[in-house]
C-alpha cells in the first residue's frame, strides 16, 4: 500500500526540520534559488540545481580538488593531505579503485558479518516493548564497519590474498590497511567531531577565532585514536563513512515510519528499491562544494577558472519533487546522483544501500514509530542528534 498524502506530508515536515533547525541559512538559500537549473551569485559562485547541469559539472568540467571551500581544501587545512578528496591523477584513481574493491560484493559480505549481530543486539528492546535511539546505533554500526574496513585483508590459501595485501600495504604509504583497536563508538564520535570542526572552520563569513586550530586538533585526535599506522586516508575514510551513515540511517528510518512504508520494507523484492529511494530523498550529503579548475560551461552558464560551484545533490536527484516509493522508484540514473557521478561518484554507495536495506529488514517486523526526535545543530551534515523509535502497539 502506497503512503497517503497526509503521511507523506508528515514525513517531509519532520525531515525538513534537520535543515530548518540545524542548517537554516543553507536551506533558505537552496529553497530560494532552486527555480533555475543554474544560478550565478555575484561574480564567482554558481548554484547548480538541475539534474543535467549537476551531472555535467561532475563529469565534464575540470575541478580543483584542493581549493579553499572544497572538501579537499578542508582536508588539507586540517593537515590530512593526500586523501581521496584532494588527490589528482593516478593517485586518486588508484586509491578509489582499492577502496571500491574492498567495498565490492565479497567485501560487503564480510562487513555484513560485522553489522548484522550489532543490529540484532541494538534492536533487541523493540519486541519487549522498549525503545531504541537510532543515532547511537548508527554511530556504533559506522564505527564497527570502519574498524573492519581499515584492517588488513587476510591472506587467502592460494596466496592471492597475501599478494593483494602486500601490494596494498606497499602502495601510497601503506594505504588504508591498518590495525586499529579503537572502540567503534569512540571512533565514530571522533570522526563526527573532526567533520563538524572542519565545516565550522570553512563556513562563509568572517573568520571564526580558533576554528582552524580546533579542526586540526580534532583531526589529530581521530588519527591518534585510529592508532599506529593510521594515515590521512584512514582518517578520511572514517570521517566520510561515519558522517554519512549517522546522517542517513536515522533520517531514512524516520521517513519510512512517518510515511507508512513498512510494508515495502518488509518485502524482499521491494526493499532494495525502497532503500535507494530513501537515500535519494534524504540525500545525506545534500550539497557538494567544488571549484572549477578551467573554463567551461554548466547548464549553458559560462564557468571561469576559480569559480565556486555549489552542487545541490538533493535537487539534482529530485528529492524535493517526488517522495520515496519502492513500487515506483525514480531509477538508478537519478537516485544515485546523491552519491555523485562519473569519476566523482562515492565508492561507498553500495555499502550505504546494503546497510540501509538490512536496517529496514531488521525493523520492518516491529513497524516502529518515532516517539522522540532532536536535531543535531553541530553536525557537519543535516541529521538527528537523537531519534527514538518504539514498536507499534
């Protein structure tokens, strides 16, 4: 049964709160300018809302990965140079390929063995009439997955695994394969603070006293927590995985509960499409800041070198236009734009979809409702500080 207009409106109103209370200026700016696919603000900033213009910016326009105001620029300012976000050329392609291999079908099966028992344990109070806060659940899940992802691959019996591990460990200062004994929750909290501090240090407006130094300290704390052998790539894998997971999972579950989509979540055939739809509508990273490295055009609008591009992923994916529905999904070409496009697509997209699908499957028998929700006003990405659910009576 498809959700009726009243329940859809309830779901959309609740989700809008993560912007209105956590990032109100951002929401107002995006809402006011979304009427055109591309809009120039002043001399050096373009807001890109349109689907094709967004895809064109990511696949055809040369981008400067290290410019101030971009993710790569923030990473370098926090002294975590050499990460996926600020690399160029062969280094960038090699590291992305290695991470994508770790997040392939076989890698996901190994990671599922990490998060599935955690889900069962964390959700155990629901059938007993208890409640569960999904935000600490998402933090622990993300932290546990990051710890597992950063461990060196075990050698296989035929020697191929050992060869891959040696190759991986000798490339790019030992890559992301490390041994970390960090507590998953502590790691997730440190990664969240590192991201929030970095964002605060790069917000528009007058410089914030001490913001840059705080971002550096937060990044150093995260790397110390990861332990010996942790490099910049490990820190940024942790930051990206934790912050997107903690932003996405609770928001997606709230949408599902408020819009009455548990029938779809309980259906194994509809569940993957519903997960894609929920990720499309919640758009954990709603805005991608980029800077043009060369002249070009986006959506018919001329772009100069150094122009700042604010790529609005949630609008490009139609999050503001159509509600999630696993029976009539938008389709992968549109829904997966929230993970970027072309060479700038997120290598963790498959992991996000599989994680959410498993969370929905675990929750569906209980058809939970949201009993309490509190917006996180400090987080780098729009999300909940607390989202408590309880099984429906």
